[in-house]
């Protein structure tokens, strides 16, 4: 697998996302995945709020689908929330590289991914293309951040080993690879988190990808809280100001 980070200029509010991305991409080959950080998508959508106009606590209340009660950390501006079916700090609101503004999550990541996918496929005359919108994310009991997929289009998000044999010929029963998060982690690692100005990346020759123009399958990746492996821990937490339900998760 090859991942090429792509350097750009700074993006401005309300720029056209499709044109911005396309201006910096090299030639796109079949079966490539174009990666875009969610911050670029948000800024193009104008999803920024000047810091002097509102407190971060107020923004979190507005943007979170749910807030985990009593989850405030030693940093008073960070609380644990649910946002777009992700357990994530502060509803994904970001202050870094925001030019004295809070950057909110994109309004509809999957719509942006689909539109970019359609635009690039048509312009570059290719059939098999993936789009991946990423963010950085924390892992419980681990320092540092890794990448996570917020949205994707054009390829299956999971690769299943169910029914395939292990080394000793026994069929695997539950193992799946989360393709979108694995690719997001790899891409975010090479794109960086600081002043690199590389908010785009191109992935080529990635294994375990099934390209299909109808595949995005958000629900296929999500797990309802009551069915999650960590449910015993989640059950100990109470949700405050909840606007979400298990209907948003894959339950089959």
C-alpha cells in the first residue's frame, strides 16, 4: 500500500470543496482512495465560530448529540460526548489551526463525500474510486491520537473473514477488518497534526477493498450501545441532554 500526503495552501471559508481538492491532486488512477481531513470540509462549509462570540461549553451543548454526565476532565473545556454515533471529546469541536475560531464537525460528511466522489470520477474518467473523510481521535487508556473515518463513499467499509479458515483450518466466526478506520489511521499518520499543510492524501494499492459505487454503508460499521463489547462500562455512564437513539446504529 502506498500513501502520498498532498501539500496545499490554507483553505478559506466557503471555498468550493470539489475544486479545492481537485486543484492539488495528482493524476488519479483506478482503485485509488482520496483522503480529506474533516477540517477542510468544515471550513469549506463555513462551519466555524469565532471564539469571542461564544464559549466552548455553549458550543458543546449545541453540537453534541449527547453529553456523558460527570465526564469533564481536568481540562474544563473537554467533556465526553456522542456525536454522529461516535464517542468523542467535545462533540469534535477543534481549536487547532482554526485562526482564532472553533471548527465544528461538517454538517453532512457523507453528502460531501458522495459529491466529491461523483465530481472526481466524472472529471478524471475513472470508475473505481474511494473517498475518505477523516479526523483524529483518542483511544481510552492511551496517550496520543490516531485517525478515524467520519465518512466514506465508493467502497465497502468492512472486510469480513467470517467463514474463512484460520491457520489451522478452523472457520473464523466474528473477525472483520474495519477498513475505513484502518485507512484513516494510516492516512492521518502521514498527513500530520500540526503546520504540515497536508490535509489531503492519496492511497493506492490498499488491500481488502471492494469498490462499488453504491457502497457507503454507515450503519454497517456502527454498533448500538447495548450491543457493544464495552456495554458494561457504557451502562455505568448516564447520558445528559441526549438527542440520539439506538435507531441510528446498526442492530442486526
